């Protein structure tokens, strides 16, 4: 299946030469969803462990949470949402031959905005360490650094994926394989966004 | 460029940003008074999972995915909300 996107395909193939995917279209290669749901399940286990530990020491967790900068956490949510919508726009642009020239700058724009998350998180970690707060301070901060650190690793991997996708987006005639790879990479980036949408309220807000 | 931006996902982005601000406000000062964190926290969890669902359906395009894939995702959202609330309240 290496037909060029934008050229009508024979019966049985999904037509990807439209702004919206066809009904019942699997975004990306089906296998990517095993990875995505697997990753989401791993984080779900970590959320459960965190809440279990919180239940044992609610006072300590609530008091420690007060040392976190909630405004930076909310800002990072807005950063990832904005990066995600740019990648959505890039995917739409890539599907339409007349708009394909926008796909690469939009993907790079998504990566540039996404990299702000790393900068903000680095500032946040610096703030904590400067205040003498480390993973060994107490149980809450151990989970804070583990959960946000693991997520940060996903952000960095996602930024590398977006950089690779930007080269695909620059192809004048992407094949359906290229398109599936692009969609799968975009879904990985959206999953990074999705995970932060849970981590932010879990660690920073609820008490 | 207008053709790229004119999509339901753009509207969803505005909703998601608005809900983020609501959650942040609830988390910082929920206005329910001290000792009433529980209802505010449950509301924050519900908003978070609603946002997760919107990202999945509109950004990841699961709204138009095969029913099985969409069903797994919808099930994940329901399960995650139940798990978070149960662990938060009863753990």
C-alpha cells in the first residue's frame, strides 16, 4: 500500500484525500493503539498507587501539595492543548494536496509550542530543588517527581516524533504508509496531552 | 489556512482551554469554604475525564474510528473516572 495520497484509490481502500477521515477510519497503524493503550494503562496503575498512598497520609499530601505552583501546571496544560491543536491542523493540511504546504510549518509549530512545556517544567523543577525539595523530601514529592518525570520523558520522545513527522509533512506526495505513520505519531502526541490532563489535577489540584 | 482551522477540533480546543481555567480556579479557590474540598475535587476529576474524552474523540479522531476502538477508549474513560473517584474517596 504505497499509493500516493491525493490519488483516488480502488475499491476497498479508505479515501484519505478529504479534510475529514472516512467513517470507521483507524487513525494510524492499528498496532500503534496497542502501544498507546498500554502506556495509558501503565499511567493508570501509577495514578492508583499515588491515590492509595495519599489515602494513607492525606495531611502530608495536602500540605506538600501547597508547595506546588498550580499556575505553572495550568499553563503547561494550555501549552500542550495548543501544541495538540496545531498537530491536528497539520494532519488536516497533509490530507489535502492544495494545503499540504502548511503541514510542515504547522508540525514544527506544534513542536515549538510543545517544547515550552519542557522549559516550564525545567523552571518548576529548579524552583523545587532551590527550595530544598527533592524526591527524598517525603512520599508526596517522590510521587510528584516520578509521575511528572515519567510524563516529561514522554513529552521529549513526543517532540522527537514531531520532528520526524515534520520531514514526512514536507513530502510533496506522501504515500498512505507515510500518512498512517503521521497519524500514529500525532496520536502519540495527543496521548501525551491526554495524560497531562489527568496528572495536573491529580497532583496539583485535588485535596 | 481557513480550511485547515475551520473544524470541530478548533471549537473543542476553546472548550478544553476554558475547562482548564475552571479546574485551575476550583483547585486554587473553589469558593466552597475550608473543609469542602471533596465536592470540588470530585468536580475536578469529572472535568478532567470529560477533557480526556474530548481529546480522544476530536484530536485523536476516535469519534470516526471503528466501534471497537472507540468503545475501548470510552470504556477506558468510564473506568478511569470510576477508579480515580473510588480511590480518592475510599482509599
